[in-house]
C-alpha cells in the first residue's frame, strides 16, 4: 500500500482514539458567524505583542493541541488562539468545496476577530501547512513568523483519485458525510494542484520540524523525499531553520512537545 495511504490510516486511527480531549477552563469560547455557517474558537487574550494561532491537520479539532498542554503552557506569556474548522468539534458544517483557498479564507475571518492589528505567529501541523502557506502568501503583512510541524507538501502529498477516494471513504465510514475531514478529503487532489501554483513563502522567520523516523510505513528513501519537500520551503527566506527528529512520528508535538516549545520560543526570540 502507498506510504501516503499508510500515513493517513495512522492519522485516522489516532483521531478516532483521541477525540474527547477537554478544553482547558482558562480558554474563552467564542462563536464566529460566517455567511454559511458558524465556527467556534478558543482563546486567551491579554493583548501581548503577537497573536499565536494554532492550525490543525486533517481529521483533528483544536483539542489535539491540548494533549500535552502546549497552548496552556505558551499562554503564560503570549496570546493564544485555537479554533475548529467547519465540521470539527462544535463548529458547524461548512459549504463545499472545503479546499485550501476556502479554509484559508475562513481562517482569516477567525483571525480578524482577535488580532486587533497585531501580527500573527502561526503554529501548524500537517494539512495546516498548506492552509497557512496560502494565507501568508496572500496576506504577508499580517504575519510575523511560522512554525510548521511536519507540514503537508504537494511534492509529497499528491494522491491519485483512487487514493483520495480511499481516504474520503474511510473518513465517511468512521465519522459521516458532514465531518470536516470527510469534506476536506474530497479536495486533496485539487489542493495539491493548487499549492503547486503558489509562489514562495514571504520572507518571514520560519522554522520547520520534520519527522525522519523510519518505520514500517516510511523507509529511508521515503523520509528523504519528505525532508526534501520541507527543505524546498526555504526558497526566498533569509531566516529559515529546518529541524529533523528521528524520535517522533507525524505528531511531533505529541511525541516531543518540548521540541515544539523550544522552537516556538526560538522563533519568538527572532522577532522584533
């Protein structure tokens, strides 16, 4: 079976086992009304210099970040914003298509409720890498820095129609047609094609964390292709840091939360 499909089945298994993580009590819940549906966000706002925005991967709601208390730890010194994309958690089902351009647009609607003119530090995992890239390319003046954790990339994540159908049907069977990941999975091919048309990232400090762990689904050659896809993100960026780990799988922020925390602190230290 294709390594991409193996990876996504692992992701689905992790999602299904860990959907009931509870929101920390110190986060404020806010509903954001869009023309076709409503999104739910979770924030700690103290009006610090930057707003740190967390974006999840395919199949995960905001609570995934809380498994190792990353947002709560960071919020002692920074403003934090998490949210659920349409069809996840308490957010309502969104209108189709659920493609990268639409997800990026809705992300902007969420951010606009909280940024108060401040620049954004993005922390994103997996599919979030594509959403964030689209966002910052379109709105470079709103972004201070990027921390991308094992981000999806069109040079690697480019499924065939049969593979997309398998991913879609797996989410459909597990969670139903209205689940966010089910709807997002229907646009995976188009997302990969779309991302290939975008220019380079803007020149903002960027840190990328890449899993180089070899296992039954990922041999050394596969991990090198994954590394190369992430390394290509540095084009045009003068302050680019690429960190690899052989100890973590795809969920680096769960396997090695301190690696993420340390690199987020490093990113913040680079900013004016």
